């Protein structure tokens, strides 16, 4: 009975989050600028309400009683996930939650015009407010969870992950990545690259994107594609809202962006229908979420066999041109070039962008660094990891990402964790049937594997067990390294 | 202090309604079909929450205490409006509110495909459920408010309005309208009408619509224009969401629809910024709301002087053609033709559509008629009022409107009340300066009059006093009749 009450309570929470997800999507895709203040207030009220909902005094009694009830094994897991979310969500005082939501909405909204204006001075006070509140949150969470301040934030996105483990993992990657980047650049130096010649009409790019989404099994009855400054996969699992951004001069970027977000979307759409209103039926972690987008983008879409399927679609939408040959497209999509922008980074240099952000956000949260020092530290690390400077170029430096604008500290490691998990998943599939063969003839078998091993598992297992059960071993960068070596040096 | 608590409580309510308004807009404009079940659940949860929020036990004490506090006159009015909304919103049991929201969402969603399919049999059980719940609501409200069942629903949209008064008003209109329709048809019989030749590209129609919205002072920083099956003005006053529907063969309809919704939008955008989070700062009634859309559509946009300004815009967007001459466009836009579809009806026959719906919905709610008898009764009344049959044609008969699908019984009279109020407002302006002159040279003076006399008044006065203060006399159909006679027989 108490388990039933808890389930109903969490289902109500799911419905409230639905409203926030749709209004959040609207805020980034549809809302006129003058609506932002009222929206920020409404979203803040919702955040407080969701927070209050988990502070309902009846919950403690229900949890205590439910743990005495005879439950089927899956319901026991479901109960544990509810308890984990409940505990995690009740660590912060209501006032702080409200202030964070308001400051985050304001900073994110301002960032949309401050970034193009390269206006660091305009951004700094808004960001300082967000950072200040995030530090308060980290302290409160750290104390309650018995974790370090940064780990307490990481826990929100990657339950069970610790910076100590990340240090080891990233230490390993740092030991071979710079050498690999150099080797790949040497190898690619003499390659001939043809850039596709635009303009590529946005309507046509959108049509191509929709076609590729369909090829990748996106369910248009439960989702749609729109435009936003910073692409994301939002909405709810019954109604997934993908976004991308188009550049008339470049068809390759938006296309790959759409494929990336389609990976996120299929994970959401593939969650078990029976469970998705409850925590146990929702995405396992952000690292697993990123593993799906990166599986689609890196393991599938940049595979030569997939590019061979993309090439004729490009020709059909934009007419034939030499640059659309599969070989050339494959070279374009695997070109390694250290650059300033994370979301435009290639597969090989991407982890460097993440390690940079990880080190900075950890120090910001732990108080070892101040907001005002961000541009200088960013410039230093970019110099050290990729040999590029960002002095005075905030737009393409520390102002480039949306994450910190609303206080999502602790998220960035998920990208590289995702890349590693994706490589492990691809290696596991590869052990059954060569990926090339599946991409050429049986793409749906790949989706079935993911459906069974990842999507339908939702949060029924913890991350380590999920990956171990699917791939035969827990988190390990070996498959990722092998994948990069095979693709880029093989 | 209690007044402050109440204000905060109602501001929170405003924020929750914001989420519902945006998600409601999304549901009609953006949502893929598969999202409807989850959306219905989320909207239902929100409806219950808003309901619960007004059942907070602290409210009664706050109201009692606030009424003892020394308040400035406007705050006294604000307090009374909060009390009125609170009382009105607490009449129904939570379970009924939840069931109505769910049944309404389902019926409305199904209606979108059932209407084009002319599927009355598929619609009936869904509609019966909505009607059954609406009757329960009417009974509960009637008992608590000491009103008849139908009046208790009317009170939600037109506070203070009673069916007795409507019977008198509509009785008056019925006494002269049929004769007027005949006279106008006789007069127009020999007019030459040129239909503009399409197709009119939808993108171009949209561009024209946006231009006319700008001419009418719509604030695009606080609103946008989209497409839905049934046009509406939604969103929130800080971010007004207009919709229209386009027909490639007909440019006149969508254009006038946009102008109509722009009237609603300017009312919302013109509400006093200082008050709009509280009931006293929100729209006075649906009749007043419709008076603004009809002021824009009927008093302004169908005025020959306005059509003379529209004609060159049409030419610029679609090229010159004889049909775009101001005289011909004026004849088109004032053509009186009894037809089946309310939203396509001309200004003169429109009240007949409303009186038909008023009589039916009153009888449905009072239990004098059953849902299954709707098509027959509709057909009878259409025959009697406009000489047209709808036998077997549900699509263009009783399935044509969205209102009853979600249980909005009691709304329809607002349209004709709005037409009457709009005529009274135009007559009041006309007494100061001829409307023709204002339309030609000083359109903004018209908006200033509305801004001062209607928009900024929000709910600071009751409807009768609002109209009396603005127009010199309360609700009266004389100006409406004179307007029709002058425009159509003058």
C-alpha cells in the first residue's frame, strides 16, 4: 500500500517534470525574448514545487512502511531508486533551490546574447551568482552525502562516480591521447580533403535530417525536430524534442548534430513503457545517455559503412558534387584538428575539451579558483592540451557552453564517460557480428541490441552492473583507445 | 500582512497557469500525436494542483484577516477579486476537477481526427463523458452559488451575467436579425464580387499576417504567430501565442483570423504590468475579451477605411489583381451569406450561430436534452435560423467547435456579448472623432482609447461599470444594431 502511494507520488512528479521539460524546450526554441522574465518566474515556481513535492512529510513514513512490504524483485529495485532520488533531492533548502533556478534562468537567457557579443564583463556578475549558489549547494550536498563538494554534484549526473576514479581514468587517457593526436595529424597531413560547396538551403538540410532520423528509427509519432542556439534533446520520453542549428555554408555539422541527438532520443523513446513514469524506468545516468548519442554519432555514423549510406542522401538533397564521395566524406568526418569549440570537436580531441572543463569546474566548486579567473585558466589549459589560445576570445572560449550558465557543474565528465561506454558497447556488438555488416544490411539489429541491453534496462541496474552485463566488463577505456587507434591509425 | 500572503499565493498560481498556458499552446501547435496521453496526464496533474492551491486551508484565515487590514482602494478591489476567484474555484471536489481535465483532454484530442472523419459515433461516448462531468460540475456550482445550473457555468466566463438577461438581449436581437439578414441579402444580390485568385503561398500569407499584426501594434517581443487547427489566442500576457490556419486557395480568411486574434492579444499585452500577476490585473471577462477581438476584426478591419489600407498590402505580397481593389475587398469582407460554419460566418449572421449554441448548451446542461440528440437539434435550429441543413454532416454541424470538447459550456454567449460591447466602444470613440479619420491617420489613437478605457482597467471594475465608464451606458444592443444597419444597409 505504501509502495503504491510512493508510486503515485513519483508519477505525479513525472507529470510536473513533463510541464517543465516542454516549457524548457519552448524557452530555447519558440519563446520571444520579452517572455523570459515571466518564464523564469514560472520555472522557478515549478522547481520549488517539485522540490516541495519530495519534502512531503508522508514520504519518510511511506518509505519505512514500503520496505516492510513483500515486493516483487523489480519493485524492490524501483523502491530503492525512488529512495535514492528522494534522498538526493531533499538535501537542499527550498530557498536555495528557488534562488538557483532563478539565477540559472537569468544567466542562461543573458548568455544567449552575451556570447555572440563576446561580453565577458556582462556575463561575469550573472555567472558569479550562479557559481556562488552552486557552491552553497555543493557544500550542503557534500555534508549530507559524505562526499567531497565536487563529487556531491557529480553524483547528480553519474550516481556512484567519484573524482578519484575520474582522475585515474583521465590520467590514463592523458598518457596516450596527446601522442595519438600527433600521430593522427601526421598521418592525415597529406590527405586531400574536398569541402562540400554550399549554400545548403536550411529547409533542405532539415529534410535530410528528418530522413536520417527516420533511417535511425526515430519515432516521429513521439517527437519532433526544431532549431535552437545550443542543440539538445529535451521534452519527455513520450514526446522527445530534438533541436539542432543550421549553417547555410556547412551541411556536415547539423547533420551529425541531428544524428547525435537522435541517439539520446532513441534511448528516451526506448525506455520501458511500463516503468517510465517511475525513477527505475528512467535513464540510468548522463554518462549512459551520452553513450547513446555517441554510439549513434561516433560508432555508427562516422563508420565508413554508414557514410557510404549517407553519401547518396546528400547527393539526392543537394545534387552531386565530388566532395560527396564516400571516401571524401569519411575523411571529412574523421578529420582530426585541434579547435576551440567543444561541440565542433572531432572524436579524438574531444576528451581534451572535457578534461579541461572537468579540472576547471572541480576547482571552481572546491573554491580553488574564482569565476573572474576563468578566462585565464581556460586559455592556459587550451594552450597546454591543444596548443590553442583564447585570450580575449570569450565567445569561443569560456563562454561557449550552456552548462555552467544554469549551474550544471559536474555534467561535463559524462561526455567522455559516454564515449568510453559507447566504445565498449560497439566492441560487444562487434564480437557477435562485424559492425560493418550490420550497418550495411541490418541496422535494426544494432538497435535491437541497444534496446535490449541499454534502453529497456533503464535504471533497473546500477551503471557498473549495466555495462558489465551488456559488455562483459565494467567501465574501462581500453575499447575506446582501440577504437580510436583502429579508426584513425589502422 | 495577510493581504501580502494572499498576493504571493495568487502570484504563484499565475506562474502555474503560465506553465499550463504554454503547454496548452504546444499541445495545439507543436505536439506530435503520440504525446497526447502523457500530456493529458500532465495537464490533469496541473489542474488538480491549481485546484488544490486554492483549497489551501490558510486562505480562509488570510481572507478574514486581510479584510480587517487598512488597504488602499485598489488593493481592496484586488482583494475582492482574489476572494471571488477563490470562492469560484473551490466549489468542486478535487476528483471531479481531475476527471474533467482528463476527459476534456481526451475528447479534444480525439476530436481533431474525428471531426475531419465526420465520425459522430466515435465522438459521442467521449462527449457524453464530458457532458456528464460538466452537469455534475454545474449542479455543484449551482447549489453553492444559488444560481441555475447553466448560470453557474456562465458565471465562470461572464461574472454577473444571467440567462434571464441573455434571453432578453437575444430576444431583442431575434426580433430584428432575421429581417435584417433578408434585407441585406436583397441589397447585396446584384453586387459584383471578384474572388481573389490563388494559390496564395502559405509563407507569403504568414508574412502578410505578421505585417498586419505590426500595423495593429502587436508586440513581437512578447508574442508570436503559429498554426493550429482551431485558431486561438493563448500563452500568457507577457508572451502571447496567436494561432491561425491557412488555406492556399483563400487569403482573406487567415488574414481576418489573425486580425481577430490580434485584438485578443493586444488586450492581454495591454493589461497593467503592475497588476497582471493578480486576478484584478487580468482580463475582465470573456465577453470583454471577445469585444477586443471583434473590435479589431469588425469595427476596425472591415471598415472601408481599413480595407483601403489592406488592399495595397495584398497587392505587394501577391501581385496586383482586380479582386484586390478596395471596393471589391470591402464587398467581400461584408458579404452576408448564411453558412454552416460559425468561425467563417459574417458579422450579420454570426449572432444566429451563437443563439443556436446558447439554446443547445443551456438545455444540455439543464438536462432538457441528451448528447445523442445533439445532431438532430442542431439541424433543426440551423434550418430555423439560417435555412440550412446539417443532416449527416457532423463535421460542419455539431462537431465544428472545440468548445464543448473540453467542457467549456457557457462560453458561447461571450461572442455576441463581445460584438455588442465592441459596437458600444466604437460608438463611444466615434463620438469623439470619426473612426474613418482615425483609421486613415491616427490608428494609434484608437489603441490609446482602448488602452486607457479597457486594457488598463483589467478587472478593476465589474463589467457593467467598465462598459458604462468607457461608453456612457451599460450593455445595450442598440449600438450593435445601428452599426449593422449603417454598414450593411446605409
